C-alpha cells in the first residue's frame, strides 16, 4: 500500500466510533455533562424569588401603613429590620434543611457509573418534599437494580450454555477433521476446509458470548507477539491457503507485549480472515514503535511514541472510503460485505470491543483497490500499572 | 522396540482416529474400553504403556483424577486432551503431573510431534515413529535423511515434512493444500510457488540416491502421490 491513506477510521472511544456496550459504560455516550454544580445558594434564591418578592412587597406595605398610621421613622425602622431578619432566617432555614439532600442528589447522579445505586448513596431526608422525591428515587433504584441483576444473570447463564454446547460440538468436529485427514485426497481436503469454517464460526459464537460477560474474563500478562501471530495464522491455515493468502511475519521473538493471549489471538484471527476474504495475496505482520522508539512515519507516530504497535497490512480489495469510518460498528457490513453475502458485520465490532476492554488501541486505514492496514497498539508496562481499571479487572502475572 | 501408547478417550470416532494416526507412525496403541474409565490408570500400567493420552472431559471419571492416579505409580509421560481453552484446565493438568496438553481440534502433525517429543524425553532408546518405509525408500525423520538401498541423502525440513506426509498416505493422493497446511504447522508459511519448488527439490534429491522416477508422481490438478512399483497394479 502506498503512502497516503485517504480514509481513517477513528479510534474506538471517539464519539463517531463509540460503542454502546450496554451495562456500565452506557453513560459515557450520554449528552455532555455539565461540570458546574447544580445546587448552589444563588440558584436557590433565584428559584425562590417569587416568595421572596411577595415577602418584600408585604414588608413594604407594612412599612407604608405604619407611616400612614403616623409611626415615627425609628419605629418603622425597627419593624423593617425585624421583618428583614425574619425573612433572612426563613430563607436560611429552608435552605439548610434540604441543602444536604439536594446537593448530594445533584452530585451523585452525575458521578455514578451505575445510577441505580443512587438511593443508597444519598442520606434519607426529613423534610416533606425532599422525602417524597427520595422515596420515588428509591423505588426506581430498587426496580432497576433487580432488572440489571437479572439481565447479568441471564447473560452469564447464556454464556455458560454456549461454552458447554461448544465443547460438545468440538468433539465430533475434531473427529471429522481427523477422518478427513486420514482419507486424504481432493474431496477430503474440501471437507476439511468447510469443517475449519464451522470451527471458526463456533469460535466466534463462543467469544461473542464471553465478550458479553467480559468484566472478569480476561487475564493480562506478558505474551510473545510472535507466538500469538503464528497461532492465529495456523488456526486459520486452511482458509488462508484456500484463498491464496500468504502471511509474512516480520515480528521478532523478543517482541513482548502486555495482553490477554486468547483474546489477542482471536482478534488477529479475525483480521487475517478478513484480509483473505477480501482478496489479499499477502498479509504482512510487522511491529512499529517498539516501546519508546518513535515509528518511521505516518499517522501512527504520535501514538506509537508510547506504545508498541502491531501492524497488519494486506494488499486486498480495500474498503470504500465512505465505509471506513463505520467498520467497527456493530453489524456493519458495508459494500464489501454485501458483495460477499456472508458477512455478519460482527467481526470488527468484536475486535474493537475486545481491544477497548483489554486496554489496546485499534485503528484501521484503507484505500480501495490498494489494501488495508490495521494497527493495534499495546500500552507499555508503566501505562498499564497506572491504569487502576485494568488492575481491578485482571490477573497481572509474569508468563 | 516400539513404544506403547495408552489412550483414554470416550468418543469412539475420536479414539479410533487417534489410534490410527499413532499406529501409522509406528506406535503400538491400546485404548480404554467404555465403562472402564474408573480403572483407566490401573489398566494403563497393566498394559505396559510407555505413555498415556487422557481426555479431560470423560463421563465416568475425571481426566484430572486419572492423570493423578497414573502419576502416583509411574513416571510415564501423560498428554491431556482438552476441549476448553480455559487456563484453569491447563494449569490444573500441569499441576497434577501431565506433561503436555493439546486442545481440540487436533492437528495430526502437531499431536504426533508432541507425542514424539514426550517419548524421546522420557526414553531416548525408543525408536518407533522416527522411521517410515515404503517401496524401498526409508525416511529417517529424526535425522532428516532419506535412504534408498545403500545410498543416503540429507533433506531439508520442508522436503522432509512433504515426504513424510506422502509416505504416510502412500498410494493415495495428497492435495497441495494438505501439504501446505503441513508445512505451515512448522511455522513456515510458504505460498503455492514455494511448494512446487520444494517438491522439485525433493524429487531431485530422491533421484540423486537412485529412487526411480515413478516413486513421487504429480497428479495434475489434484496433488502428489508416492507409489511403489507394486502399487496401482
């Protein structure tokens, strides 16, 4: 692929290419949050302005009437001061009684990643109106939390079902492949190709089910990039060979990155199968920006300054420019997919999702008629250890 | 002396196919009958096995338990067959004394290579599985040499794998795709042209030690085949 790539898919996480992951991160795609505090004294006054104005008018009326009754200036002044103090105290008391509750409510509802916990994060108020709102919130939170828990449970049960079923299916699949291997010959080789495709689809279904319950399911450790690439290529060997795609691996043995090997293999497998499916003769694996060293040139340079980047380049059909920004969308098949007629549109979506969850970056560049390039960025260890998200969710160990 | 391998696998087809592959390679194979899995460890030792292959997911008993039982009374190499890609199973296997594990679906060449490695490590004297013979041509896999009558020649890794696959399926056609898959398994990701080059080099080597031209033939549009003079009659 030559120099310039006219189309670039934005990095996962940008508004254009964001994923709606359901569950805990849905709030990330909500409309922009205001950072100013919602509940301040000034706003309180403004909100209660009508009552204050009426009180002021009443006070003025009283003073005028006193003047009409012939009271002295000092008498009027005393009454005015008393009224003013009374008004101020009334306002202050009203503010103080409910300040804690409303300010907590405003703050928490913005901060929480799981809004259905709101009722338990706020102190139960005493005052009438505040209490009414609190009770309503409590009811909603309870119902939501139950729904969320049920949904999570369903998903987990489904995942377990898929795992069990997959293991069952793998047995006859393995047996069939061995029989085909033994028979040998053209026909058996064709059968083996189809069996491998079935196996690949099964893997996809399994990984999809796992991805839905992803929170605790990945373990990040030091892995050899070369081993992962080779494993992914060999897993799809028949498919690649059948499509005449040849891999060229320019990855060193000491290229070690922090990643979950199973998930990384899955992602690489998807990329390589895509390349083959869309006409690639050569699929080149190379590494840019090893650790702190800057990459040669190109848009990846800025990111690769701080990360190792695995680059997968193919010389296939490429992707139409209008489709490129949408490749990571769930269910997106684009012009290519429709032409092939066999795309589920889930492959790249899953890759993007998995990369996001395991703290990797993924970018796609393509030029129709030239080919496609995918870059996967791995954080260097220092970055990873500083990211508390990953620490909480994974087992970090030396391989 | 041929090594004896004991297979503990409940799926009949899988068990049969595994046995076939191993026997083709020159090993003696015994397997565990259905309903006997609880005594698998005992039977393995009774049958004088040099190595055991145990499937993790068995109905009557736990593959891990069998592994542990065998390990308790013997040092023979144990290979676990796993279906899951879960680390837990893999770590458990190793902890209980298994020497290696392979997950389904199996690539025959990978399986064989690992069996061979385990056996060689455990018992360097065992020779089975390292030589193939057909029509007077002898392939020494361990030394990567091919012999015919009195002549011997070295052959490269790719050529060796090609000849081995062809000889394992002697008399039948092996497709180009199968050959390429076989070589890819050894981390050489060759393309179609390179395969042709490798086969021609192999032919040349065979010719140089006097192997008749009709031994390795091309089946146009299908693949390659090795024949001995008596085949095809």
